[in-house]
C-alpha cells in the first residue's frame, strides 16, 4: 500500500507501516488470473494502492493480468476496483474503504491479550523455523508437533478427525473435529514458523498468522462449505497419488460428521501456533495484536482464540 508511490505513508494512526491481514472485494464476484505452475487451483494477483488528491488508484504489481467475471462480463480487476474499492482489514482491527480509515469502537481502550493465556509448549525436538510437515511428514516441523499433540488427546478431549490441510487454499494448517452428544466441535490451527531459531518478541512472527486466524470467520457461518472443501481437497490429493491428508479418520468418517450438522450445534475455536512467540518476552504490541484478533473473532463469529507459543 502506498501514497504517491511511497510505501507506508498516509495512513494516520499506523506509524510507518501497517500489516494487511485480508481484503474483501464483495459477494458474487469471481477473480481469475493465469493458473500458477504445478497444477494448483489457487489464484492470486498483487495490486498496489496509491493514495492521491483524487482518491485511491489501483495498479497491478507485476505478475499475470487479472480479471473479474460478473454476470458473464469480464473486466480487468484494476478497473473494477476503481469503482468497487475493497474492504481492507488491518491487523489492529481497523478497516480501510477507498481513502477512508475506520477504527472499531473501543479500539484505544482495548485490554491487551492476557500473557498468562499464552500456552507455553515445550518445543524440544522441533525445528521451530520449519513450519510444515509436507508429504514426507517431517517429524521436527511445527505442524507435526501440533498433530502429535492432538493425536495424544484422550477421553472427551479426543478428536474423531485430525487432518493436515496445509497448502494453498487451506482451511487451516491442521483441522480437528469431534462429535459430542449434541454438537460438532471444530478446532482450526494456524501454524507459523519462527523467523529466528530462538523464541523472542517479534511482531513479524505474528502478523501473518493473526491474519490467517481472522479469516476463519467464514467457516463459522458456513460449516457445510468447510466440510465440502475438506472432502474436495482430500479427493484431489488422492487423485495425484499423494499421501492422504487424514492423520486420524477418513472420508467416510468426515461425511458422517457432516450429516450431523443438520441437527447438531456447531462449536468452533481458532488457534494461533507460533513457537517464536515467547510468553515471557511478549511486549505490548504483541499482546495488543492478539487482542485485536480475539476481538474480531468474537464480535464477528463468536469464535474463541487460543494462542500457543513458547516459555
């Protein structure tokens, strides 16, 4: 984001730069671009926002041309954005629409995320700079450590489904689902590697994973779509003769839980996993960012936030 071509200026109340966690371009719209190499079905396009006396202008920032299809009409995405500016969500809870910046009520008096609520895991044996377990199921990855923890749960805390959904278009890095007598419980874990080999207090370790957590609100409102997405992604994985995404359970078990959605209550929770975040060293900016994420999840979807870090 830039003003007059200079990154990071022109947004009052944000200092030198701001972290964008999501941008919404409205319902009923399909954005498209040239598919990336490797057969992935995801699409992406980078745009630069330039702020000037006449408002905001949107320019492609390299890459293949992007278009938006509405009612059979194909329009360059940059042209469409000029008439339909996106809602841009920032990590601190603020929202930008065109050249107007909105701060949520109570933002200045928000209570920081309680330090004692950060779960300090023992990461012995885990390379905290290694995020994904990948197809080879790397045992020293952050994601694998989360999966091991979930598989070890017993009794009422045990999950019927534990699934590795890591990859472009993911619901979360790890999805855990269980059925109780009257509800379906879904826990979404977003993992992020540490920028440094030792835990500390680095905002860059939190921005991306907080943004991923905030985007989970879509699944609380449409649990059926979440189950369909997981089934589709597993089918595509198996069609490539790649290892199953299921660490516990299978497609049949997932479909059985999906059939219960019609009559069961839905209970969702989101977890941020960042071993680079030290509970002892976390500073005000880190706790405020976590509080903003928690507030956003609670107010938009009623989902609680859990944070997993280090000592």
